[in-house]
């Protein structure tokens, strides 16, 4: 009798699991995502994690207090151990540093701040020897006003006269004005008067960053030559900066209309206007297509593009089957929609993830971004208790995750005094408002250990102050700890290699204000359930309540947030899905 009962029980379990897999797969069409392609020979950018390095702040090899290329090379083993595969390098080109490298005076040279071209070649070799890819930050919209092209253009040199966007002044009652009302992303008029040329030039960003004129074929050829220079060196692709601003309308007398939904009455605020004449114009897609064709002449390369826009406009940058454009435009919606803890709910997470997957053109590839050099750190925006859970979301969703340096250890924003502020965007707002606009707090030196200068430099100072919490939050301590955010991150990069996460369907069993969950499932392989408590208090969650499809009674813990040290949720433990204990902000990865 016992034997027969055992057989019946076994049959029941097998049937239940089979039914669960069928149900999960069936509902994904209405309540999730399913990957249909065979991934044989998938490109590296679909399987690897992108890790953004801000070069000034990663590691300093020469003791001057500023990070450099040799410093990054010295940490290549950390990147391998972390499990990332693609190093995206923020700009290291020669630059006057008015916008910390995004104002380029020579696109094919390395700024001495970061080292030499030989140092770059050494870094590239060190990464490639370890199986890592290197992606450059390509900044095509504008150059520095110290670039020889601009100097010659301002001087009226015939070849370079139209390399930038120049316009005559307008006059009203004897007073001189710019040609239109266009506003810079950094506030105030986007036009700057040149005494030398007796005309205005256009700058979407700082006045030291004049916009290039892509209606000039020579500009296009020169910028293609820049791409070819770095591709010939062996870099693995590009992240394209500020792409939507590449073109402006030809008629420079047109004023942009006021945005009635901006919430501001300040005409010098860029939000005041609807930027219909300066963003997402047809010429931008034409040039992007030309760059795609050039990059495709090389094997196994990637092109990622930065576009902050509404979802319909962003999706255009994928292109289509006949005219492919970017491999993917960066998905900033998680970042934009989760600017503070009050906005973080299970519903918001589900809706924001679906926003991308539901609008993404068929056959294209998703990506997920939670932090970068322009936004406050996850720990400071959303809470240190959520760091691990949000990394679980980032790394276990279908698509390519993008991690900003330091997020693997939960680095926090650093308070920067007005006297120590370096970011031009912060400096422009003055001592009373700089903290609302400065990006310095999320750009401080990487915290390697609890020793002198947190192991970042041997020098006496750093370009930005080190966060005082470096003795508690650093790589060495977290590497040695039994549980830590770093160890959670490393385990996540391992899990991503499993067939279920590489090819599995995505579905959402339950989500509400305080709970978010998704399942990754693949026929013939284990199914995994991620559950997150978005609340700021500990909770016991019943996942069966209001579930969108049947769930088993229990599951096995694979991974948990490093904040949790309870025996009942230790990896390997079996937990009940009707009474699942979760700490505030905790995430649990469970095998069903």
C-alpha cells in the first residue's frame, strides 16, 4: 500500500509540474514574453552583461587621484570574477574636460588624463586576453570648441565653414537676438555668438560643445573615419551618445512651441519647449543606418545608442528587417520610472517591463538599465535594502543588463560640497541649487577596500571625494563576507548562463503594490520564480492569492538578498508559497 501511494504521489508531482509548464508557456502570450528564435551562434551582446566604467573613478595607477586606463587594466580580473562580459568605457578621448570627456578635441587620440594610446592598446589586450569585450563611447552630436574643425570653421576656412550649425543674428528695435528660441539641455539659449565669425553657432549642450552639421557630407565621412579608426584597432563596438540630437531642421528661423505639460514657466528651462525641430529627425536615422552598414563590415560588433524619449520614438532606433539600425537603444524606463522609493511598486515594475517588451519590434532584443553616470545610485534613490533584489530583476529578465560600476556592491551617492563640485551641470545652478542638478555624487571613486584611499589611488587626493562609508562598503569586505551584494551579483551572472534564463519564457504570476514576481520557464529545464517585497517593512506573502495561474505549494531557495540570514530562507531550503517570509526590499530566487 505504501509503495502504491508513493507511486501515485510521484505521478501526481510529475503531472503537476507538466501542467505548470504548459500553463506558464500558454499564458506568456497574454501575460509575459516568449523568445522564439534559435540562438545558435548568438552575438556576444545578447549573452553578456554590459558593465559601464567611468574611467576617472575606477582605478588610478599613477597616484594623481584620477582614474586611468592602466588602472582599469589592473582590475580586469575583478571584471572576470564578477561575470560581466562587455566593458563600456565612458569617453577617454583628448578633451579640454569642460564636460568630462564629452567635449572632444581629437576623436582619435587619448587624453593624457587617462594615459596614452599605448595604454589603451594595453587595456584592450588585457581585456581581450580574458575574453572580455571593450565598447567605446562614441560622441557624434558635438565636438569641443577646441577641436581643429571648429577653430577652422569659426575662422571661415572654406572646407570647414559648414562643419557646424551657424546662423545670422536677428534684430528687433536695434537689439541683437539669436535666430530662434531653442534652449540648451544645460539651460539658457542654445545659441552662442562668435565675435570672430560674426554669427551664432548652435550647441545642444555647453557652449564649449558646438553641434556638428550632419547635412555636410564631409562631416559624415570624417565621423565614419573615426568609427573605422577604432574598429581597426579591434574595439568591439560603440555606445552612441545623445543620438536623438544629431539633426536640426534646415529652417533655423523656426521657434519650438511651448510644452503645455512641462510644469515650468521658465523659458530658459529645456523642459519649457517641445523639441520638435531638434530631436528624432529623419536625417538621424539615415546616418545611423550608414554607421550600421559600416560596423557590419566587421564581424561580431555591437552598437548601442542613448536615446531619452517616449517609447514610440525610442523603438524607431531599432530599425526594421530591411533597414537595421541599433542592436538596441538603451532602455531607460526602469531608471526614469523608479526615481525614488515611493514610485517603486510591484505594479510599476510590471508595467515598466511590459512597456518595453510590448512595444519592442518583433525579433529585436531587450535591455535593462537601472543606473548610469547621469543618475543617482540605486541604493540612494531606492534604498539599500533593494540593491540585491533590483540586480535580480536586471540580470534575470530576458535581454541584456547594463550595470554601472559600483552597483555590484551597492555604492551610495556621496555628499559633495559646493567647493568640491566639478560637474558643469551642477556648477551652472550655483551654490543654492547645485545639489538638485550635479551628477558628481554618483561619480565618486570605486571603493575597493577599507585601506588607504579605499585602494583607488596611492596619491594624497582624489578628483572627487571618496564616500566616507568606504570602510563598510567595498569589494574586499564583500568578497570575504559570507553574504554580500557582491556575492549575490556574482551568483546572478552565473544563473544567467542557464538555459532557462538564456531562452526561457517570461510570465508574471502575481504583482501588486508591495509584491512583484516573475517566472522564467523553458520546456525540459528547471523553472525559476523571482519574488520581491517592494515594501519598507518585512512581510509574509501568499503568492497564491490573486495569482494569474496555478503555482505549486512550495519551492526551493536558490538565492536571496544578502540582508537575509534566516535559516528558513537559506539557499537549498524549501519554502511555502502561501506564507513566504520576505524582509523589506528582499528578493528571493526560487526553483519551482
